[in-house]
C-alpha cells in the first residue's frame, strides 16, 4: 500500500523539506565541501590564510609508505571484522531460528552491544584482553609471551577486530534472525519433505532467501568498519604498536588534530570517502547480482 | 502404493490436547478425504503422517512400518501445501526437480523426469519461469509436480485448493481425481470444503474437535450421518434440526407448539430427541394440508436451478430447498411436508444417531 500526500503547489512541498535539507547541508555537504577545499590548499596550523596547492596534498600522501600501510591495515581490519561479525551472527541466528523458545530475549540481549559506545566497549576489551591481568593472562601463563598487543602488531590488530566484531555481531544477528523468520515455515517443511536435511536446507533454501539481508549487512559492516572503528582504536591501541593498527580513520585524526596537518588530513578523508564509495559501488555491481529479491 | 494405519494417535501442544486419540485405516491406493471445520485437528493429523509434527501418543504405520521416529524424507510421503510453498528463488524446473537433486539423481535423468511430469501437468512452456511469474493455478500445478516426481507411496494434500478461485478449484479438483486414477498412490486430502470432500473421496473421514466423528463413503455420510455434527456439517444448506419429544402417535416439536404425526416412531414414548431433516427432503405444500407444518416465509434465495426458502417455525429457523418453480412471497404462509423416511434422529445430549426404524424392539432406555 502506498500512501502519498500531494500538494497543490510545489512550494509547500519544498517548504516541508527545508528543515531536513538544511540539516543535511549543514552537517554533511558543507563539511564535505570544506574538506575538499582544504585538501586542495595548504592550511596554516594556527589559522590565518592558506595557499592553493592543487593536488600536491594527495601526491605527498600517496607517496608516503605510512599511508599505504594504513590503507592495508584498514582493508585487513574491514575484511576480517566484517567476515567474523557476519559469520558469527549468521550461525547464531540460524540456530536461534531453529529453536524459537526465548528468541525474543536473545533479540533484546544481543542488540545491547550495538548500543554501547565504541570507546566504552573498547575500554572493557582493553581490560579483558590485557596480557598481564585479563583473560589472556591465563593463556600467557601457559605459553609465556603468546599474547601481547602492546608489542605484537598482529595481536593488537586481533584485539580491535574482536572488539569491533563483538559490537556488530548483535546488530547483524537482529537482521539475520528477522530474515530467517520471514521465510515461510512451509518452505522449510516442503524441503524436508523433498528429502533435504538441515544443512542442505540451509544451503539451498534459507541462505539464498536471506541474500538481500546478507548484502545489506555486507555494505553496512564494511562501511562502518572504516568509520566506526575510531573509538576502539583510540582507546585500545592508539594506532600502535608501530602503526600496526593505524587505520585510515585514526590516521586522519592523529595527522589532523595531533600533527596539525589539516590539509593532509582533509586529503586523507577525501580518499577514505572515495574508497568507501568505490567499495560500495563494487558491491552493488558485482555482489548484488547474486542476490535473490523476492 | 501403501496402506496407512493410525492407532490411538494424540497430539498435545504444551498443555492443550488438539487430537484426542484417532484410529484410522487407509487402504492401499485409496483416496481418503479428511473433512472438518478449522481447528478440528485434521491438518495436525496430516502433518503427523508427513512427519512434520511429532506424535504425542499412539502410532502411525505406513506399509506396516511404524514411522513415528522417522524423518519426513524416510517416510515416502509427498505433500502439497495450502500456500504451495514453492521455492521462490528457483525456476519451475528446479522446484519440481529439487527432490531428485537432493537424492543425487544424475542431471540427464533429472531433466528427463522433469519433462515427463511437466508434460502431464501441462507446464512444459513454464519450466524456466520463477514462481512469482505464475498464476495461482499454475503454482498449484507446480506444487503437484513437485510431489509427483518423487513417485511417492503416499500423497498428502493440505487444503491445496483453498487459495484458488471457484472456477479453478473445480478444474483442479477433477485434475487431482484424474491424477489419482493414473498414479493410484494412496492419497490423504484435508479440506474444510464439503463439496471438495464429497467429490474427491473414496472414503470420507469427518473430524470435529480432535476426534473422528464418522468414517464412510460420501454417500453413507450424507444419507446416514452418525452424529448431529456430521448431519449439520455435511450438506448445504445445513440439515434442519428440531428438538422434540416422542409421543404415542408421533413427535411433539418446539416445546409442544407443533405436533407431527409419524406412523412408525420407534423410540420410547417421552424420550427427548433432536429430529433432523435435510432442506432438500422437505416438500412445499399448500398451507393447512393434513400432516403438514405451517410456517412463515422469511427469505427466498434464488440459486438458478432451484431456490432455498428460509421459513420461521414459531421462532425456529428452518430451510427448504426446492427445484420446483414456486416463488412464495416473504411473509406468506407455506405448508411443509416431512416424510418419516427422510428423518434422522439424534440424542439431544450426546448428539449421536438414534436408529429408530431398524430396531424391531424399542430399546428400554436411551
């Protein structure tokens, strides 16, 4: 059912849209435009004028090995955390869908992590994963030196991936469970009558039918892993050790606000924006083809 | 082909019991229809045969093998669902062939068998389409094809025609009947539609509130309903029921306001009965005719071939179906002639049938 309001004069419609348009302009297009402008100029660290430098900012960033390291770290982080968060959520949702008693409770409990601010949960994980006192201290007791995110870049990367995935498992779970429950029961029963076992049914019937949700979550998770990771990195590793977890979004912050390189940070944020746009276009072009919309 | 034996089957959901001990035997190759109002447990019973619901108590055996603990796929049943349950992301051919694919039948043989089934169901030109692009009747046929291709021992139908329009329903009904004659697999068909039930069934099972009310051929069910429930549920319009008391020379009806003289009343004098007579068994006569009941016309429903006349018998509703060209005006008075041969008697308490004309010696008590 479509409910559509029509206005006799288009000006009334525009007037209704103005508040929202103002918000979007003020908080999205204006800063974005400003970032583009800054990225093409050299800003004074303490204010007071700038010099037009064209694409020089981009050239210097792309010539910097640290920046390429940051891109690699971001892609690794995005790939693994998205995969982990989606896979765990998918398994949990599939199991919950089969055994429905109490699924309401899971739905509530599992959305909570998503509601926790990233720095808060990062602080919690910092304690949980602390090599000297936390849960991992037990592992270190058995294999001394096995776990030290303060020294080992891979361990640090693993820490922020775990924290980020933990937050997004709940979010993904809600969507997956809703998608599973939207599949008519009789389809599963028909497949059971056709001789299909649990795993086969999941592969042949349920999985194809939730591909729209998988696709949606893939886009959201990848986008968020580039952006929502800031708080986690800041609290848990501050980009270290040795830039191992210096993700693009964190490098923008540290270069811009700590290094006072506004123009370089602006250029980096433009590159990050373009990267997310390209990834999203790529997903729509090549992955959406495999999605079955009902 | 397979026989089905159902012994003392019960079904509980948490604390509520929905099927209260059902015993039934279906012969090999028989077309059995389970008829009942919604919520009577008929679909639950079917789903227990299919293996989609656990059996709380009792046993179900297919071909003398108890299947209680078997998975649906191990029972050799195929099922056609009410909402068709076609896989929306698969083409018609894939839908029909899915069970073969699961069973690991080679692609070449699969294609050949899909073609064969599609030919029977006239689906050949639709094999590449998705279910979305099919009409209701076509979807129904695909659902049938999916069941047929497995060459099952038992066909289960769960109200498969209830989503179709009236014309298509009649057409699909005869197709199902033809298909059964051709495949000769034991079929169990669940419906709440009595016309569907009467036309399809070799044998009819009437269920109510989790119990079997009567099992018999459609003819038996119609002519000798075993209970008041069966009598009023089967037949349209429903059988008229008038409560009364047996007297020496007949029946006193409606709290004594009407008297019906019946020569052969075989029930103990003074016993309370519920007398039933089908609307199509009542004859309209001139008001005041000897032995007839006078009634006021409420409403006349024109059916084309005949009409249903709803009358008022001292406040009790009563209907008459006639194919004669009579058109009484609402408010006018008509006479109703009831023949003793067409009367059914039921116990007002239990609703079970009282056989009055068979018993040579009147029973001492009810």
